[in-house]
């Protein structure tokens, strides 16, 4: 019989991944010398963010909220008697409508809200619409009708903080750079001031591979540009990058925009400007296994990035599937190391797996495209454009932004 500790149980049930102390310090430092006042920690867990706040600011009242029944005792045990005197803990579900007035949590009643929400999806319910609406944020649900839980936490935090007050949040890759959440980023940038986004090293949190970011938002402030930072695994910081609102709507990760700079190199153009057309293959792994005609999957890429592949001879049995032909450039769409999977079709033809993207190039530029993508600079761009944990993936729109 396997015995699970209450913390392991909470990790499974509530996606509880506690912040290491240094992440709490980065978040609080990024908020600057806020003269504090009333501070709320939404999804406080063991209180890593609250403790970092208390060690830096004069907090007149600390309110902590968590759904996990053990969180309240944990945080109370971590506080000194003086800190405990001005602390209140509420066990509440942040996904449900927090009506004004419940335990003093009124709209606009907090000076600062800090939060590291759980990174998971929840089933959309009609009760979530007013939570997003009152914060001026659009609902971005998946085709399955799921909603990112972190999006609801952001909306609740915006509702509870006063105008001019600050939010310090730790958010996942999807909010910062996912294509589906671009309207959510736009609304945040239009209505509030997104001051800073700090890319944390991968595996900053024990037990998860998630790529996370610290984001600092001032309610109803005005964004003109956003400062993007990045901390590497050895703890060093890269030079910041400043992006305008349109660029920040597209993505807010330092890695992507820093590598985007090769655009200034004379003669280089984005693939879309060169007229390259990207098409995703359409065969699932089950279809590949039972296919009678030649197929090309991520496992078929040549060992050397950017070299040529010769596919089986032209077949007369072509159907409406996506086929690769001589002159096409193939790029892995999903793979752990997709930046290494780039090839030029020298001849022959094959149907493509849905993990492969075909780049069809105007006459005479296929060589330039494959050379550009396989170069160190091209691989850097592919690496930074790819998203996700484990097997990484690249969106076709982002792929076409790469310059060669
Ligand atoms: C990623 S952990 C962060 C914990 C802590 N803030 C930290 O940074 O160490 C997310 C926290 O949110 C809590 N949580 C998950 N779902 C919640 C919900 N619906 N309402 C309130 N808290 C929730 C979990 O119990 C967990 O403590």
C-alpha cells in the first residue's frame, strides 16, 4: 500500500506546487518598495509568497485564501506572533463568485494581491462569465469548453485590488505566450499597466516542468511598453528587453523577443514575408501505423539538421491528404528537440504526420529557408518559439515569423 502525505495529496487534488523561497523574493522585489497596507495571497499554500512579502514590507493586514484544508494551519505555524496578530486565513474556492463583502474581501479593498495559482484547466461554468466580465477580461475557452484556472485567479485578483494597486502573479507559459490567450493579454494591456514579465528558469518549481513567469500588473494603470526579463538556471539575469503593446499581445516572453532581434540583420526576412506557406500534416499515429502509402513522421528526420531527405518515388495514388514533394522544407511541429528536426525534400513524395509542418516555398528559395532554419540563429529562433513542457510544440503562425 502506498502512503501519501497530506502535501502529496494536495499536490494531486489542488495542483499545489509551492514556490521556493527565492521565487517569492523575486516576485516581491519585482513589485518594488510598495508601502504595502492590505495584502492578499490568493492560493497561499504554505505561504511562501506571504512570508517573502512580510520580510520586506510593512503589512497592515495579511489575508490568505486557499481551498486546501491544511493550508491555513501551515501558514499560521510559519508566522511570528506579531505577524499572526494581523493575519486572517479564509478557506475558499477562488473559482466561484466571491461576492462583495464576504469576510471583508470587497472589490478594490486590497493594496496588493500576490498569487501563484494552480496551472490546470477547469470545466467552464456560466458562473465564471461574471468573474471575467467584472474584471474586463474575455473568456478564452478551449474547443472542449475548458478554461485555464489561472485566468480566473487573475480576474479575481483584479477585482479585489484597488485602482492603482498592484498584482504580483506567477503565471504559466500559456498566459504569457499561448496563441489562444492573445485576446486575454490584449485586454490586460489595454485596461491595466503590465509593468514587467520575468521569465523564470525551467524547473523553478519542484515536481513540475512548467515554464513560469512573474508578472507585475498595476490595476487601471496605462501600459506603453513592457519590460521583459529572464533569469537563467544559474541565477544570472539577462539584459531586459522592452516591447510595445502589439508585440506584448503576441507574446510576453523574453526568450522569444530577444531572439527576435535578428530581424535587424540586413537582407533577412520573415518566412511569411518571403511567401512561404505553412501546412500541417494530417495523419494521426494510428493512421500512420495502418497506412499503405509512404508517410513521413518526426522519427524520419535525418540525423543532421537541415540535410536532405529522399522520399519514396512518386505515387499515382495521391488523395486529399497533405503530401510533401521535392523542394518542400519539413519541420517538426511537436518534438522534444524540434529545433533539430528540419529537412529539405530532395525528391519523391509522402503523406505527412500531424506532428510535421510542410513549408512550401516560392521558386528558388527552399535552400535559403532550410539553411536559415538549420543555422545556429535559426535553431535559436525555433527553440524560443516552441512552447510546452516535455514534447514541445510550435504554432504555424509563430514559425512564419522566423527570419532567414
Ligand atoms: C501552485 S500552488 C502555490 C502555493 C503558494 N502560493 C506558493 O507559491 O508556494 C497553488 C495553490 O492554489 C491552491 N488552490 C488550487 N485551487 C484552488 C481554488 N479553486 N481556490 C483556492 N485555492 C486553490 C492550492 O491548494 C495551492 O496551495
